[in-house]
C-alpha cells in the first residue's frame, strides 16, 4: 500500500537545472532515510544522495556542490535539486525510502524511476 511517485525528470542542456520530487503515500507510520539513486545504460545503480530523518545528508563525490537533497516531512516528499548538469548525469533516477508501516515492520521502497537526459 506504500508507493513512491517521482516527477521532474526531463531533457535539459548541459549547465541546466532540474528539480526532482518523490512523494510517498499509503500506510506510513514513519519515513526514515530517503535517497536518490541513478542508473545509466550499461552501468550499475549508484547512490546519488541521501537524507536521514534528522536531516543529515550524504552525497556522491561526483555531485557534491551541484546537487542538493532535501525533504518535507509534512508532505512525505524528498527533493533533489540538480544544478550545473553534465552529460554524465544522464540516467534514470530512482527514489528510495525506508518506511515503517508499523512497529518493527519496515521496507525499502523504490520509485518507478524518472529519466534525466542532459544533452545539447
């Protein structure tokens, strides 16, 4: 009954910006860590950024200084602001969230993915 729905992907030119959103819905008790991952064709899925329930953030080195992860707990939503985009950022971006639906019952949920293409 828990779903993560992503939005905000698209086609942008190098140097441009995009803001991804991921909203969780369903039978949610608590959302702990939320994050963004990405996967380019022929490559393994990699971590982009995470944000904990206490707002501690972590970023992959290749996006530090360009991407910002944030969350709105009231809306059960995590965002990824992507600036100074490069062609190397082209990938399918996936939202992830560890969600407790009840005491001691949790699961890592994934969004369906949203495509980000950076090209001139």
